[in-house]
C-alpha cells in the first residue's frame, strides 16, 4: 500500500479520536487518480476520517458543491 502524507494524517486523526467539524471533500484530478487512491487505500483513510471522496468532475472547482451537500 502506497502511503501519502495526507492519508497518513487522516489515519492519525482517526486513531487519536479527532473528528472533523467541517466539510471535508477530496476531489481527485482525474479518474486515474481516483482509481489509484481507491486501490492504495487512501480513499478509505479519508472516508474513515469523515471525508467525501468525489468523482472527477468540475462541480467542486466552480463552486457547485454547496448548501445541502453531506
């Protein structure tokens, strides 16, 4: 399993019992990146910490993820 710094921090937060109190979105830059972070367990680490891992799309970039999400 490949480890990223961000996924490592997410795992440490879960282990320490820290909960995220804001919206936490992970927006991969491509479908290949989304598949890679899923394969390597990074998406699961983010989701366990409270993140929503989104599909590769332009919505978050142009502010379409807002009221009512999550």
